[in-house]
């Protein structure tokens, strides 16, 4: 009896131990689920009489990152990145005026310049009370984000540039027709750029430089094109194309900001981008020698093909930034 009782007690103890371990594992899994998976909220806010749409996710009290999209897309481009970053960080991703679900007033009623876009985003971050944050810049988001950084150096904890150009070395020959329009902003040169917003041009941006086209989600460029095809949008986009020259003129100021403040910089670059060349990424290191640079074998929209890898790099980078 004593032997049986001893065996029974031993077996019962093992069962209880396994049960407790299983419960602990379940609790850990549940806690991880609660801690790591945050819903994406789709919000709207009034900024200077404009409705701005934005995506928000992650713990509100965590370090923040502002994601700024480029042409011809919207915050939709971050749909795969946000769930990666929001496990630990507070993520804000607005649609710029004229893009996505934000208002797109007629170009005769709203000045579509990069200065004005930056002023609008400045008001946006002020209204949200964003005191300190990192900023992700891509394409058109680069001149907007770098203006913000110059005007608010105390707010910027770090910069992630994904094909966000700030050096003339980065401009490819694809910019030649646009530069012709900058030099001679005639109606003829403006009309010569109308195919800039065509379906073919949009799809070119997504597919060029991508080794496996089957991994490009068609809803991405389809949604972009839906917004581009809105009545009057071609004039909005041509106004911005014309004003892009002001960004190039500001490059020396951006470089001064880099040299003076030495912001922590992560460069994640699609090496086959037809618009912004690898030389543009490498040029950052002239002014920011400590910047980390990583190339990806893909095109302009690197997040469409490499969101996991880029997300992991940004996640690690965010952990190195000052609070």
C-alpha cells in the first residue's frame, strides 16, 4: 500500500506539475497576444478645415514613429509594416492631402506645394500632441519629413529613409522630363507629363526591379490608381511634380541639418528603384557617417516585397533611439 500510495502521489505530482506548466504557457501565450498584437485604428481628424485620414496602432505610451508615404500611394503602403512595429511602438501613418482617404481639394483652392504639405503635417502632429518621435520617409514623404525634422530637431529621435532621397546623386534619368518642366514650366511641358498618373506608370513603379512579380499585391496599385483617377487629381499631381524642384533646392539645407544634429539614421533602400538610385542612399553617409545602410534586391516599393526584413531592421533600430 505504501508503495502504491507513493507511486500514486508521485504520478499526481507530475500531473499537477504538467498542468501548472501548461496553464503558465497558456497564460504566457495570452499575455504575449495581449502585449504584441494591436489593432489598427482608422481615424480622421480636422486639420485647417481639411479632413486627414490616418492609421494608428500600438501602445499609446510607447515610443512613437511617424510613417510618411510617397507618390502615388497612401498610408495603405504601410499595411504590412504597421503590425510588425506596433508590437512595441506607437505608430501613426497619415494620408497626405490629395492622397488616399484624406481630402483632395481642387488645386485652385489648395496650394499643392511641399511647403504646404509640411505645414499641414506640422499642424497634424501638433494636434495629436506628438512631442518626440522617429520618422519614416519614403519618396514624397522624404521632403515633407525632412522639413519637419529641420523645423523640429528637438522632436526627432531618429530617421528611417526607405528610398527617401535627399541628394542629387540619387536622381535617375527618369527625372529628365520633369526637370525640363522645372526649367520651362510651359503648358506644353506640363501636358507632356500627363501620363505620369496613368495606370501603366503606376504599375511600372510597383513592378520595376522586382524579381518575382507574383508577390506584388494587385490591390496596392489598384487602390492607388482609383485615387489618381479622381476628377481633377491630375492637376494636383502636376502641381506637386512642378514644386518638387523646391525639394532639390533645399538639399543643402537638409545636409546642414544632418551635419549639425547628427540624427540617428537607418537607410533601407530598394537597389533597383528606377527613380532614386543607390548613389542617393550612399550619399547620406557623407553627412551622417554613422548611418546604417542596407540595400534590398527590389524596386521602389520595397515594402511590397521585403516588409518583414525591413520591419525587423526598423524594430531593432527603434530600440537604439533616445526616448
